[in-house]
C-alpha cells in the first residue's frame, strides 16, 4: 500500500535537458507521460515541470542550484530511486506551498464538492491525492459522510472544516491525515476508526484541552493523545471506535462496544498498566443503537472511560465510568 504523498529530495544537479532525458523519458516509456509548465508559477529561483501520465497520475518536479524536489502519485523514475523522502512540512516552505497549489487545483477540478471545504482539502491532501488512496479517501467523505450515519456529506465536511481550521493538528498533519489510510480498497471500519481519533480530539478541544498525538510510553507503545490544560497534569488518552451491530457479528450494540474496548484493554492499556483514559467513540451507531447504549450505560472493561457520540451539528451525548481526570462539561 502506498503512503501519503511526500517529496523526494535530490541533491544532484538538474537541468531541463536532464529532466527530459531521465524523468520524462522513463515515465513515458513505462506508463505514457507528457511534460508541461506547471499550472502555477514556481517559487523564485526554481525551475519546474508538471508531468501528466496517461493513467491519470500526476507528478511535480522543481529544481534550483542546490538540488530538486519531486512529488507524485505515480511510479518514481529510476534517477530518483535513492533519494530521501520529506513531508510537506520538511520541504522548503515555498516549494511546499507551490506543490499544494498545484495539487489543490487538481483536486478541486476532479472533486469540485471539496472546493467549499478548503481546510479539509488542504489537511487531507496527502491522502486525497495519494497513489492508491485518492479514490477511496474521497469516497469516504462523500459517500459515507466521513463515518456519520444518517448524515449528509456536506454536514460532515462542515464539522471537520470548523474543527481543523483551528490549526489543532497543523504540526502533525502528515501523521494525522495518514491515519485515514491510502488503500485502493475502502475499509470503512478503519476509516471510521481514524475519524474517531479526530472526534475525541474535538471533544477534548471543546472542553479547553490542548491535544498532542502519538505519545510514546515506557512500554514501547504509543497512546493516541495527551490532553493538557493550564494548571492541570497532562492526561493520557486512548481512543477506540466500535463498529455498529449491522456491520459486525456482534448481535447487540452493548456487546459491540465491549468487544471493541477489549482489544484496547487487553493490548496497549493493559501493557501500559493504568493511568490512561479510554475514549469510546460511538459516532458510527445509528440513533436506535446509541439510545440503547445511552440507556444501559454499560461498562467497557476499563476505568476510567468516556463513552460518547457526536453528530455533525456538534451535539454530544455520553457518559463516564470511573474517576475520569478530565473536566468534560458536555457529558
């Protein structure tokens, strides 16, 4: 499975003739390609080419006196095989901004329904334009309303647009966007699980906490978040998102959340030895199944725990188990 889009950094000397001889020729012979001027003016001091492949792939190449940067959702030409990879944040800012303009324009041309959500478009660009995941990640938002049952895609997009434009994950964009996956086959349960982490972060942010993802602990595991608020000790958080009953073998929503929580309590949380709060995101459940969970308030095999369900209109319901060291007034 291909990874989210990243640059390849070349430290060699490049010229227009070498680009044609070693990049264009290689691509054209293998999959069919044409080279042209980029849609947008490259950064000052750089030359650039845009490559459009016969199969719909795209690649960008910019070079100056210090080397070059390649980005593409296609095969890598042989001349660049041994180059190092860099995320958008690691590459020079002017190169990243140029590449993002090119890719965002293409994304909105191919998926115009995303144009009204510029922050979602930008944040998930590394997967929306990835080699294997560009169709599936877009379909997840458009056809599955980003995991919200009985909701319009527009409402789901507006919810995440409002949250992400706060800049909450700007510094961790590559990691967080990559959680959505880049497979050519859409795994809705996995994608839902990824968005469960965003939902938990939204809930914590609404309560006034700063969330930092991927916290390494002494057991060698990483927990999803540390939640910090001024004057309080940081709290470790692990998130799980059960699959609704109609999509799994469990014959009741109560059993579904218990089975899913058990994979965490018997894994990272057990190894960690306590001290972390388990967030169980039930946003995938339709109203009837959620109402049963809310009514019975079942244990989830771990304390402290937060069981919640969020809707795209920012309404939130849920309950806690045990002594949760977080102040979440919405529940």
